């Protein structure tokens, strides 16, 4: 708590900024959603919470703002020495945020208003704490993109990812493990010796990798911020999120097919439903290893040499 108080003590104009932030939040609560369809509410936040609850793939947005605050506090030694003072040019960014919200409200697209809300949050901190604060906090605040729900627009991508992971997993099992599998689109059958079909697995949308891709991409962004300084190294880590997420799903499906052939469809289904965390462990392990390999931050000396006094 003392470290938190010390950090907060370096932030000026907290009371005034808090009052402006409350007004900013009130605007989006009272006039944040103009499309009263399935979710009849004028509040962008109520609309957003309903989407998060209805689509687990979007629910990652709940943790975005707390994560940004935690990252800034984690790197507080870099933020505390900054000269923090009001910076009028940040009003331009705030104007952009207002125009985005106006456009989203006019065309009944609350997602556009949500982008405006996030841009406004960043602009308000810069307005009160200055240019150097904005430059230093731009990366953490960029993670607000993960708060925007996109599941409704990813059906096509989801299908192609499902098809890709199914092809790779089934091809590996038939080509290298010599399992008797038949793939029809995203459905995989086990061919019995008598020519009949054994187990049948349909790779569901949840196994496409879109959810794990979002999580892995966020983790890559976080580790890139904490462990890397060069932008090209961060770019490599972010680019690796897609293949690592796909690798995790492929390994999960391979396990399902192998267990399904050896122990039957019920055992394979149990693996599919109960060991979904394997997907994230594989991807997370890959992100951590790659981030450590790319690590470009100078290391402190492990321990200074101890001088010993030599007795005559």
C-alpha cells in the first residue's frame, strides 16, 4: 500500500481528473447506445456487459482496464519521474474521441462509440499529465482494443481456423501416426477394420482457436511490454501469437483423436471437454519461451563480489 500511495502521490490534479472522468463515463452511460434492439438500454456499458456475458470469446474485455492499471503500476519506476503537467494539445485527441462517439451514435454502432470512449480515456490522462505520460503509456492503453467485442464479425474466420486445425491434426494422425481417420470438412471419423465408422468428432467453433488466439495475443502484448523494448522484437512476439494458438489447438485435437481411437469416443470427448486448458498451456509456454529468447533488457549484476580481508 505504501508503494501505491507513493505512486499516486506523483500524479497531480487527481481530483479534477476524477471529476472529468465521471462526466465522461456519465455521457456514455446516459447517451452511449442509440440502437435499442436486443438490448434496450441507452447505456453503452450495459450493452457491453450483455455482449460479454453472451459471448465468452468477448468476455476478455472485462479484464482490460484493470490490466492496463496493473501494467502501469508494475512499471511505476518509469512513470514516477516523468514531469506531469497539463498539456493542451491532448484536447485534439479528446475531440477525435467525441467525434467517434457522435458518429457511432448517429449510425447506431455502439462499437464505434466504445472506441471513442477508450480514445477519450487516453486523451484525458494526457490532458492532465502531459506529453511524456502519453508517450510512455501509449502501449498499455493500446490494449483497450481487446475490450471491443468482435465475435459477431468473426464467423468466417472461425470456420477457416476450424478447417485448418482439423486438416493439420487429422493429417498428422493419418500420415505419421497411421490412424485410420477420415476427414469431411471439420468432422473426423474413425474407420474400423470392417469398413464401418467408429467414433465421430465434429470440431466445434470453440476449438477453432479464435478464443485462444485472442488470449494468446493479449499475453504476447503484455510480455512484450514487460520484457522487450525494441518494437521489432515486440512485433515478432505478437506475430507468433497466431501460430502458437493454432499449435495449441492442433495438439489438443491430436490427443483427442489418439485417445478416441485407443479408448473409444467417450474417452476422446472427455479429453476434448476436460483438457481444454492444454491449448492455453502450449500457447502460453511458447509465448514465454519466445519472449525470454527475444529479451533485450539489460540484466543487473547477479551479485557484487564479496571482498575478503586477508590476515597477515
